[in-house]
C-alpha cells in the first residue's frame, strides 16, 4: 500500500473516531482519571486517609468545603480515598488484561494455525471456561485463596484469557488463508515466523478493541469481588471496599458509598465509549 493510501485510510479512521463524540468524552475522562491516579499523593487533600489513618472526631461528615466528598465511618476523607482507589482499579484492569492477552492470544493463534489435536484440546478447554460465568468462577478461585488484592487479580486473570483465545483463534483461521501467509510458506518461512511476524500483527486491531471494551468489565468484576469481601481488604482504599463499608450507613450517610459507586460507573462507561470509538476507528467487529 502506498504512503498516500495509508494516509488517506488513517484520515478516514480518525474521522470515524472523531464523529463518535461519546468516545472522545470517554477518552478525556479516562485520561483525566489516569493522571489523577498517578498524581493522587499530590491531588488528594488528605493522602494519609488512603491508609490506616482514622479520626473519629470527623466521622461521617457530609460533603463540604473541607471534605468535598465527605468523610467515612472512620473519619477519612472520601475524595482522597476515591483518588487512590483509581490507582488500584486501573492497576487491576491493566494487570488482568496483560495476563489475559499473553495467555489467550498465543493459545488462540496456535489452535487456529496448527489445527488437529492442538485445536481440539485448546478450544475444548476454552469452551469449558466460557461455559462458566466469569464472576462466579473468579469468586470461587478467590474463596480458595487468601482474600487479597493479589488474589482477586489472579482469579480474574485466570478466567479472562478465554475471550482473547477465542478471538485470536477466529482471526487466525481467516488470516492464514491470506496470500501473504501462503507466500511466506512457499518461501520456507517457519511456522513461528508466520504466526509472530505475519498473523499476529494483522490481528492487533480487534485485540485493541477488545482490550478497551474489557477494561471496564474487569474493573467491575474486581470491585464486585472486593465488595463481597474476597478481594482487597480494609483499610485499602479500593472502590468495592469503600462501597461495602459505607452501605451500613445508608440512607442517612449516602456519600461514603455514592462517590466510589459513581467512580465505578463513570470509569466502566468511559471504557465502553472508547471501545465503541476504536471499533469505528479500526472498522472491526470483536463479537
């Protein structure tokens, strides 16, 4: 493809992305959230409240000038804990998706490329994992392990690879019939060369779209596990933990649960907006 055609294709893709205003909004929100998470020690008005610090004299203060999001049952600033909670949720999503891609994509490529017994074994195991609801399976794994943030990350990663494996498998079945793959075979290229240098780069678009769509869902599963007491443990400033601790004071003290809940809602929705925009940008379907 000539440079002019590549430039024209990129301009069309950017135009499709820009037309999706919700995707732009989602991208801006996530960018702000990442920046806020990185700068949480600087931006948080009471960074010490993200840990074990308690001040019962300030217990359950409503939102005001000193504490914009109010305080929780231990007198800790909710805004500070929400900012530090963004760090944990984004770290969880990034770790889970990296592990899922590193496991699922190679397995899917191998199954689609080699076929035969490799395809049967890999895809039947994948189908077995796909038959189980991710939250239920992750909860079961978390219950066996010691409840902690690391255990919840491990549990979610253990079930998340299956979608990437199925995606890579379908893409490989299609791509291995392309002329450039057949040309590489005729020139004596090894199977590993074809899979890594020819097939993998041409499936990055649907993989990136799926990553953006799955990021919010991974955060939702992680906070659900923590909410149920099998993930991050108090006094860690994690959104699911904050909602779980604050629900006992509803309805008269609504702010300890509302603001971390809003953070989850906005984050998940923003990632979905970005995923829709990337789907338009790459013009792919990951379903």
